């Protein structure tokens, strides 16, 4: 329709060009996911309009208009939980409070464990300790001697259990101690790591960096350098570190003008890739297969029960194959960002798991054997940092601590150990094992009539909620009381290390069910029969509107 109007109005020679541009623009708009996450600029604008407000202690228990007896039950349970936290975690919490004044990261994470309206009361009564004393097996121990099953996964680093990484660090340090912290020249272990990584990635060359974010920066920079094109394509909701170009929406104060955020698993996206001439690369974070087009699920955004997840291996494999084909057709560089999932899904990572070979792969997290790292593997022609014909035309990349001997030592241990029979055994039937563990727990949750469901991508879980509620985020506090440690994003991302035995898993499942039982009994999942996720959202919008008006008048 728009095309017809433009064309009919033209008559002039220049307007067909305009019409072609408009068509391309329209195609791009249609390839964006319809959510705010898919519209970075709009997302940022909307975020800037949301006013701060929070609930007082009465509203806190009744924000869903629960009857007085339910609110009273919640209040009593909340205070009981608060007493338990106070008795159980005094030293961990005291040090966290003391340190928070000088640690901006702590302030941020403490603030964003739950939706902001509830945060003040939660921080007051259920403060969470952020310090730990030790780790062993599948557990961590806090400053008060409490032992937790560790489902934080150390942001995904912890794949084989804490003791595995302690050994990698210790033995790696022994290997490189004679050279020590010398930089610039390399310790010989580095050469061995390169050979192993070439085999694992199926690619020609390797570069070492200090974090996953930096390896992604380098991958995109090289793709731009070699294609001479400006834009990168990332998919709606995908995290690739905190560099501005891969984080165009909320969280980044400046616009990322050379980034297209397109819908994952969408034919319209393929159309854009086929037609646009300025696309250098496509960045894929295979973790998105668990929740395509949705951001990393954090309990701070768990305002209702709208969070959805579900992994369809066949469909995602088809999608990656389609991407591979269109990238080949158009000379676009296909990058798999395996910083999170690398080594977790299979010894050869996502490329082995899905059977699709990218042009560049980024790794990080677990590959450092417990020390910080980012790694880029790539095709030889794409990794070259200079032009043979134009000596001053280079693609610059440095980093003081790249290839640090201690990191290379721990990595060498990691790469050796994953070939050992005990570790190879853990990969055997991995997918089946975690799918069946997830199904077993889901069966227990269903039998207990709890509105909770677990979805998994191998050993990575996300928890969703099946009946509309405003209080699902409370589950993380019940889980903690049961001795389960979660990261600050709460039940959105739960990460197991592969050394959880069936016995360990059963113990976790028992505690999980116990937490749900307590949560149910204490009335948090009470819901008005007419409540839907939509009505909850509408109500929150109304609250925001009221506070926005109030703020304006207040000024
Ligand atoms: C897929 C992916 N890419 C990049 C990064 C950034 O890595 P780092 O935190 O080491 O900078 C992360 C971190 O979570 C990640 O999950």
C-alpha cells in the first residue's frame, strides 16, 4: 500500500529510487521483533519515561488486591523468613552491607533482584549476602558456615565443578611459574592451546583476549575490516557482552547506529540479509535457542507470569542452517558467540551440537580454566590484521594481558582435562540426562499443582510460571532458605555444573519442591480468578501513569 502511494505520487525520475529505499526500510522494519526488546531506540525512550515508585509495607503484600486474610498470611510468612535470614546469614549480610557503599556493582545487583516496586522492602527484610568463604564439589559455603547447592554456575564458567577449576589454576600456575607474569613474549603452553582450539573450532587461527566482550569486539571489527561493510546484525534479546555496538538498547546511554537488531528465527530477517548491502556480520548467541527473541530472563522483570521459554533443537538447527546459507550467498561473516555455551553443549560446542560451521567463533568463561579470558577462533582470511597490498591499512587489536602466562597455563590444563575419560563420560548422553532430570522435576511440580515450570537447554535452566501472579520472584528467597544458591538474576537463569550426581540432583529437586510448597502455603500464589498477565500489566501501567503525573505536579 505504502509502495503504491509512493509510486503513484512520483511521476518524477527520482522517485522510483525513493520507492526502492522505502521498500528496503519497510523490509527492515518488518524484520524487527514486535516487542520493545526488538526496538532498541523505542525501548530506551520508554525506559526513560517510567517513573520510580515503590510499595509501602501494606501495598507490598496486597499489590494484586488479595483479600486481607491472604495479605496477613503473606506478611506473617515474610517476617518469619526475615527472622530466619537474620539468624542464618548475619556475617555474610553484615559484610555485604558494609561493602556496598563502596561497590557500585553490589548496589546495582542488590537493587535489581526483584521488580523495583518491591525492592526497598525486600532489601530491608531479606538482605542477601554476596560474600562466600569456600566452594567444594557442587556446593558453596557462606561466611556463616551455611552450605548451598550452587546453581549460580559462576555466570556459566562453572561447567565441571569448583574443584576442577581449582586444579586447573593450581597446575596451570605450576606449569608457568618459571616465566611468571612476563607479557609480550609467550609461554610455550600457548602454542599447545592454539593447536587444541583449532581442532575444537574447526577454524584456522586463534587470538586471545581478556574477556568475552573483547573477543566479540574483535570478531565484529575483523568482519567489518574484511567485508568493508558497516553493520552488524544481532538478534532480539541476545547478550554479547557490554560493548556498545552489541547492546543497542536499555543499558547503553548512546545509540548503536551500526547495529541492526532483528527477529530471531524469522524469514523476514533472512530477507533483510539477502537484500541489504551494508551487513558485515551476523552474531548468534546459541543460548537464545532456549528463549528466542527474549532478553536474558531476570527476576527483576518478573512482574507477571509472562516469561516463556522452550528449546526446539530441530527448529533452531534449521534456522542456523538457513543463516549459514544466506551468509554464504551474500558474503556475510557468520559469528557464533559461544562465550556462554561453548563446551557446555558438547566438547565441540554449539557448532558440533547443531552441526553448523560458522566463520568466526568466540569463546570465554569456562575455557580459562577458572581465570578470565576471551578467545576468538576464525578462518585465516578473516583473522588477518593487515592488508598485503596496503601496508598501512591494518586492523588494530591489542590488550596488555592477552595471552597472560597464568591464563594460558590454566587453559592448557582445562583443554587437557576435558580429554580425560572421566570428563568425556560426563558428555556421554548429556542432553538426555538433563532433559530427563528436567522432566522429572516438572512432573513433581505438576503433581503438587505448583504454577512453576522448568525449561532447559542442556544444563541451563530457566524457570517460568504458569498462572498469573505478581509474586513469582519471591521463590528465589524460599529457594535460598532451602539452601540453594542462585545468582542475582534469581530464577531466570539457573546453571548446573555437570558434576551434579543423581543424588545431588534429587536433593536439589526435593528442596525445590519444598520451596514451592512453602510459597504456596504462604499465599503468594493466590490469584484473583479473573487475573491474567494482561490485567496485571495494565494495572502496573496505571500505577506508572499515576506516579508520572504525580511527579510532574511535584516538580
Ligand atoms: C554470549 C556471551 N557473549 C559475551 C559475553 C561477555 O563476556 P564477558 O563477561 O567475559 O565480557 C557473555 C557474558 O555473559 C556472554 O554470555
